[in-house]
C-alpha cells in the first residue's frame, strides 16, 4: 500500500484549501472497508488526528476543526479528501493521510498547509 497526498499550500486566514490522497497498490474490496484519516503535525507539536471516515461514510472530527473541515471518500477511485474552510493560522501544519490494514499503519508523505494571518 502506498498513500499519495496532494493539495495544500499557502492561504490567508479565512480561506479554503482541499487535500486529496489516493491509495495505490490496494484493491477496491479492501479499500472500501478501511477507515481513512487525516492527521496533522505542527512544528514542535505531536501529530494529531484531524478527521476520520469509515467504510460506511461515518465521520469524526477533532473539536478544533468541526464545522470547518469535511472529510470524504471515493471508494471507486480509492481516494480520501479533506476540504478545509475558514482556515486559521493554528491550522498551519503538515497534513498526513493515514490508513491501517492488518495492524500495519500506512502514511502519506505529508503535505504542507500554511495559513497566514
């Protein structure tokens, strides 16, 4: 399994960005039942869970992003996306997509999101 993330960049506070992650080298029947998540890590801080979506489309969010971020998935394309609205400087971090299969965690390469004030 390989997770390839894209998106991110620099945006002013209040703006929006979208992240996407494609799961390569995995088959549809496996992908569609696996929880997919986005994490982030800001400088000097621990990596934290931002949002997770299960195979049924049920979602959970960190309190800090509720109402502003939306996680979604496309099982046919084996992708998971994160739409980020009303961005704040505190959202500045490297964002990672994540999945776990058979007890093994897989991480995307990380994509930088920078929100200027």
